[in-house]
């Protein structure tokens, strides 16, 4: 499908040369036909010449439908030329049709090859119709009977078969990449049949009085309106109304219609920090900015590639002439460079960047898979802080073993929970000051039928770059909230923390799901806490702000996990509705032996205290670390020093045996080893 936004047109002199060449070819062929049978043309009645004139006039308003193929144009002249074929033969009709096609080509500004292609199609249709009409004893009478009606229908069917056979052969010869499959009848076929079946009416009117023939223009106007409405309806379903670019449906249709004998690449662009424009200047300004981004990308994308807007601030480019990952990266860099120039908006220059995910396609692979792979690569680029990431055979997350594990995980999530092998373990979180259990963290495990127990790190590494992550998060939330309800019924209300990914927060519907689960299970919102990683926050902090703000207003606490391993700005800690920060285990494990780690841990605890946030330490595995955290004023800790992660049933037994123990006080100065 063509990109609907206008491209740079051919230069004026070049277009004029094309029109002159087309007209000269039509006139030359007509002169040859006239010279070949001069007696035939001299004997033609006035009705013929009136039909010829009306055919040329009618094609001054052809009926184009969306698409580059010549067969996607309906010429009103065919009702006149088909009638001429039935009454006076092939040569008179062919002479008129060539002139009419030339007029339509000039009107539509077709290049010479396309006009020739269209003329050959209509000549083939007229030739097929003439063969069928030659079987009759004579022309249609002024009072046609059923035989004449049957002959007309047969000739019309031959015309359609002849024309579209040529279109199919030329299309196959020009591009073998096109997938051949059955397609439902289009509006152009319906309009063509209606015009052809108008021909016998024109013949009868011509024999009664040629003065009645101009009335046919009213019928042609109705057909024109019908085709135009059909074209606009089809265009509306495939075009983004804001930018005028093709939409997601157009991209999916294009990927399914075109084969993949040549390697292609799908580039998915997601604008970074676009939400700040909406927040600062309003949604109207954001819409204008998206339209200007579309214009900028349209100028940067070649005509042979497809540019679409998927929705929101996401665009995609289907590149059809790539030679591998390096070639696709060059295209991505070209697009990034096009977006690097500021966009003037209401007198304010707006800087934009985009995260671009690339998926390579070779062979006949499913277009939906290609789109998912590009989306995964885009999220990977955001998480890494890079502009471009490639999903392909060379990508670390795309190894055959990893892909097989992902496929198994997707299949497991589609089964009922008892049989999917996915289980949750819970690790207690202990208040350091009192030694009491203040909550648990839900940790994911998967009992794979062949690989055994798959840990959370491997699970997240496989699922997070893909849409499977959202299915996995939904599954975990369902089970955790149900478990909270059971603990509350048993008189042991516990707060549970659940990790959510950047993909979940970007989608936004996680807040709706959490709210619905809490209502359905009658669980207070303060018993659920969601943990977001620092890398997920930094990927696009403004985009996740709305989601976590909604969760905070519901009463669900938000924890910033793995704090210290990324590049969080203190401004984010101040602005975002966080309840706690979790100090990454890599610092906690080494604080007893490394002065730098100890200083980082104390600094994070002090920062959290000053901002009114809880500080929770992960990876507490010995008593010395426990005491050091107590001396630094840390609020809570979790780790193997108190308990390993365990299933819910074992946790209940552990809680029944556990007795709070307060950490002792360090005596004398303590200096960690270097």
C-alpha cells in the first residue's frame, strides 16, 4: 500500500515529457488502426462518434482506488467501448479506448509505463469480449431478448477475465514477491461489472435516439460516487487520521501480501519523553508535534519503503532493500539523524529522540512475529539507554535455546495455573528495629517439564523483552492477590511485594488490573506493593509516571528496586510517588569487607530518610551485615540470614516458629577491610 502522505512529485518538465510521450503513442496507434481499416471507420454511424466522444469525456474523471497497481483504476469509458465492441467490432472500440486511456493517464498523472500497462489491460479485455460477441449472429437488436442478455453477460465476463489476467501476469512478472492467495471481491470489480452491463442499455438508447446517450453521464456519476465512497472507506480503515500515514492494519496487510524472497527489516520507533510535551504544552501541541514528526520521517523514508504510525508516539518503517543488520542500522541512524533537528512548536524548539528496535526478516515468516521482535528490540534499546537495538540471530536474547524457552513459557501461561508449572516463593522482609516480619517479596519460579526449576533471573531475561512479560505479570498478580486474601482470612495480614517490568508500566493497564483484583478479592490496597527497577524507571520516567501515580492514589505502595545500579536522577526520587527504595544486594553483600560499598549503603539510607522513604536492604546473609544495617538506620532487610524464599505453605509454618530478634549493638569502632 502506498504511503498516503504526499511525496515529492516528479519535476514539471519530466511530467510534461511523460504526457507528451503517452499522447504520441496513442495517436500513433490510432493512425495505424485507421490506416489498417479505413473503410470500417468511414462506415460508422453518428451514434458511434457520439459514444466515442462521451467515452473520452467520461475518462476525464476516472475512478482511482488506493494502490499503485494499474488494475486499481476504474475507467468510466469502458461502458461505451464495450457497447461499441458489441455493435461495431474490436477495431473501432480499441481506437476509442486508447484515446480514453490516454486522457485518464494525463488526468491521473501516470508515468508512461503505467499508462501503457493500463492500455494493454483494456485492450485484452476488449479482445476477449470481441471473441465472445463474434459467436452471435449479429448485433444486439433494438428489442433485445434473453439471448442478447446472456451474450452480454458472457462478453462482460470475458472482458473482466481478459483484463485481470493481464494484470495478474504483469504483476507476477514484475514482482514475484507478491503472495498469491484468494481475496474477496473488491469495489473496483463491482464497479467494472456495473459499467459493462450498462453497455446494452446504451446500445438500445443509441438505436432509439442518440440524443439519449448523454443521459448515461448521470449513471456514470453514480458509479463514480460509489467507487469514491468505497475507496474512502478502505482508506479510512488503513490510514491514521492524525498524520495521514498508513496505520497498523495497513502494515499488517502489506507484510502479509508481499512475500519475502528478499530480506526485509522492520524498524519500530518509539519517541522518548514525548509525554513531557503533552504535560507542558497540552495534547493539542502534542498532536501537532506528531504530525511534524510524520512529515520529517516521510521526507527521510524512500518511496520503496513503507512508513506507518502504529499509534500513540510509535512509528514503524518496513524497509524492503536491506542486506543485513548493518544495512538496517544505517537506516535507523538515518532516521535518528532526521529527528535530531529541533521541531519548532508554538515558538519553542522541541528536542526529540527515538528508541528504535529492528527485526530482520528473511524467508516467509509471519508478519506478527516480525512486529513482536521489533517491539522487543525497541524495549531493549530503551532499557540499555541506546538508540538502536537489533533483534535477530546475532542478538543474545534470540539464541535458539532462549527462543525455545520463551515458546515453552508462552504455552505454559495459556494452560490453567495448576498445570503450568509456574509457582511463587515468598521471602520474608524483617523490620531491623523490632525484628518483626513486615512483609514478603513474591519471587517467581518455573518448574519446566524438561529443564527443571528455572529461576527468576532467567525467566525475566527471557520474557521481559517480549509481550510474554505482560502475560507473566498478570499471572503473578492474580496469584499474589489471591494469596493475600487467604492470609487475611486466616488472621495473618501480610504485605506482599511484586516486581513489574517497564513493559507493564508503559502499557498502563496494570493499574486497572490491580484495582480490579483488589476489589474482587476484597484486599486492602496497602497490603500490595509493586517494585519497579531503576533501569525500567530510567528507560522513560515520564511515560510511567501516570501509571505509578494512579497506583499510588489507589493506596498501592511503589518501591524502587535495585537502587544504586543504574543512573537515577535525584529529581525522580523527589517527584515520583515512591514509598521505599531497595538497596541492591551487590552493595549489601560487600559492605562488611569493602569501604566503598559500606559508604554507598549508608548514603542511600540517609537519602531515603531525608526523603521520607523506607530503606530496605537485599542480600543480608550474615549477622555482621544485619548489625551494620541496624547501626546505619536501615528500616528493613531480607536475605538468607533470616529465611530463604519458600512456597506459601512453608512460609506459614516458618511464621509459626519465628520469634522476633533485635540486632545487637556494635561495640567499639568498626572499620571494613579494603
